[in-house]
């Protein structure tokens, strides 16, 4: 998975049951439930966003700087260049990016647990608008293998990134917040079915 991300994402109703299945399969816990703060950067012309690229600084149990390239389809999974590295000082890295002409265009939050199984990485994500399973592997076949082991419906995979999905919700429902936070969605009564996204564990 070095410098390339191949993944598929699924909306689920019962994240706890997915975790029970993972433990039963012998999956190894890599990261317990951890709160994430993500800062997404762009320049004044929004060149990264317009071209489908991502520059992100994340803080969870570590500080991680990430670049993601334009995504392509890999036999139904989402594939893109991903280069990331740990950084020691979150605020200093932010100032460095700002000195290079980038600024924070949005922040987003999630809770994430991570497991490893058969050279794949499975993330259990709690987003402000739903719960998701994200499967990352070295190829699409491995992603589909995990999907099958977890009894997830491959046809119901989510083709949007979390930020792309937020943008759709923001526009359609006229959310006032520019940031994807739990506070912004605390009173949200929406349904992702309205965006063609259905639970894959039904």
C-alpha cells in the first residue's frame, strides 16, 4: 500500500457487529477508538480542490501530513496516490504550510478504530452524518475479500469521499457550517438514502 491507496467505503447500521466479526476473524487492533481532527489545505485559487487533490494535516494519536492524488477506478475500488508522513509538531507544520501559501479551507472530525487482517486495513469510522467501514488493501481483490468476510454488500459501496459527501449535504440542505463537525450535525435529521447511499450490512 506504499504511496497508493486502494479502498472501498461502506455505510453501515451496526458498527459494533462489524467489530465483533473482525475479532472473530482474528483481526489485530491497530488503533482503539480515537478522535481525529483533520485540516484540509488549499491555495487561494483552490487549485488542489478543483483538480481532485488533497493536502491534509491530521491529529489523532499522531500528527500526520498527507497528500492524495486524483482518484481513479480500480475494478470497483477507489485508487489514488497517497503519500503521508508523521510530523512532530502539529502547529509548526500548519505554519509551514501557511508560509508556503496554503490555508485551511475546512476542518473535519471523526472517531476511528483500525484493524489489520490478511495484509489489509479496516477502519471503523463514526462520522457526524453516519457510520462507515473503510477497507484498504494492495488491490481490489483483497478489498472484495474483506467485504465478503464481513458480509457487506459490494454493490452498496460509497463512491464519495467523506468531504465530497459533506459538500453534497451542505449544498442540498443549506448547512450553515463550513466544517464537517459533530457540533454542526448535532440536530441533523437527514438520511443518506437521499444521496443514493444505503447501508451495506442490511
